[in-house]
């Protein structure tokens, strides 16, 4: 009885221990969302807000004095756990591929609605009282367990596919390390604690289960995994390019007179003559567009069949970036490059004499924001 009581105490104290780092990560992503107005930080804020609410209901279950209260907090924690996994899929798809909503997310949403609907309408719960605390589980072989397992399996498989693609597309050791940490966090947070636990609920008789299994493979690993995911995304938020899959073909800086100040090609197919044609090309397109529409400013992007040219106009130069496709991270990295280029070479740009070798050290800026 004493051992069971200790297990229950530890099980409900774990969310409290992880509360402080969770709050710090939430505040960081909320601040980023407010200051930078980026969707990805809004999604990350939602992820950790949901995680915080899940903590609250998990801890509340241990203090419930009625079985109804314990059942309510248990169901809310399970619903929030599913929402957390769904938001995590959205975060990875949006961060790496700029996809706000996809067919996979539609299937996930349908599975989630089926499982959540079952939890609300007919949850099929079993309640056991240990000391003064209630332990709530789903009934063996219940429809809710089966629908939850389908949701978690589909989401887990899709997360593995996305992370595998990301690590294959990684260009640097740092990118591979970041993605490996996300995979490890995902395994700890989702795959180990949730999938085996649901399978156990599905195939293992209720009398053969024990709270220690839930403690080891549930709360501890899940909290540690989510914390690892949060720390990894904290690192990514300071360098968004770390989770990008698209290929860079070219980054080039021109003066407003069409003089190439700096360029870096990442494809052997792009020659110096191509750079000259590119300078004249988008200058001509911008001028023609302004004359036809009476619009001020420069074209910000040119979409090709399988590539995208992003353009930033500054006071003394124009920067162009050619990539497979654009994401918020692409735009942020390009903007940071242009701002840093302007800051480092402001005197040379304001008093440009035609000497372009002075801009050669801008390769370090590329390495800082794109690799």
C-alpha cells in the first residue's frame, strides 16, 4: 500500500516539477509571436499552452475528492494530449515546408474528432481508489482506446516521415543534430509513453496492469520529451534555417544601378552571365510593372515553375535569393542577411566607388543565417 501511495504521489508531482521550464518556454514563444508576428511562434505558443493545461488537469486528478472530478480531469488531460500531438504535426509541417493545412492534417483531425467525441459521449472509464486518490483508465478494448490508438499511430508515423525527410535534406552537422534532438524528443514524448500504453490498454487485461508502468513510460518520459522538443525549438527560433528542407541556388546583391556587389552561387548550373541577366531581368520587370500599375516599390517575389526568387530592396542595394520554395524561415533568414549586409557595409555602400572586392567577406553572413 505504501509503495502504491508513493507511485501515485510521484505521478502527480511530475507535472509540478516541469512547470517552471514549461512556463519559460511558453513566455519565450509568446514574446516571439507578439514581436515578430510569425505564425510559427503562434503555433509553438499554442503547443506549450496546451501542454501547460494538460499538466494542470493531470495534477488536478490527484487532488480530486470525487470519482466524477477525477474522471473529468482524466478526460480533459487525454483530449489535450491529442491536441498537443496534432499541433506538433502542424508545427513541423509549417516550419519545414510552409504548409498551413494538408490532407494528412485533415485525416488526423477526423481521427481526433472521433476519439474526442467518444471520450465526451461514452468514455468507458474504470476508476480505482488508492489511498485518497482516484486512478482513472479507459476500459479494456473500449472504442475510445482503439480510436485513440489509430490517431496516435497515424500522427506518429507521419511525424517520423517528416523528420526522416528533414534529416536526409540536412546540409550541415548542426541541422542533423537539431533534427536528431527533435526525433529523440518525439520518441520520449509521444512514441514510448503513448503507443505502448494504448496497446497495453487494448490487449493487456486490467488486472495485469500497474501504476508503475504508467509512471515510467508515461509522465516522466513524456515530460522530458516535450521539454527537449521545446528547448530544440528555442534553439531553432534563434536560427530558423536549421529546420529548412529547401535548397538555396543563389544569393546576390546588386546596386540600384545594376552593379553586382556580391554573389554566392550554390549550383554549378548558374554562371556569371546568368547573374548579369538576372540583374537586368528583374530590374526590367520591376520597371515595367511600375509603369503599368503606377505602383511604387519593387517586386518582392517572382514565382517560377519549381523555384522562387525572393527580392528585398534596401536604401543602397537590392538582395535576391533563389530557393526551391519560400517559408517564414526563408524570409526571416533573407531579411536578416540583408540587414546585416547593410549594417556591416554601410560606409562602403554610401560611398561606393566601383570596388566590389570589399564585399567578399559577406560569405560569413551567409554562413551565419543560412547554414
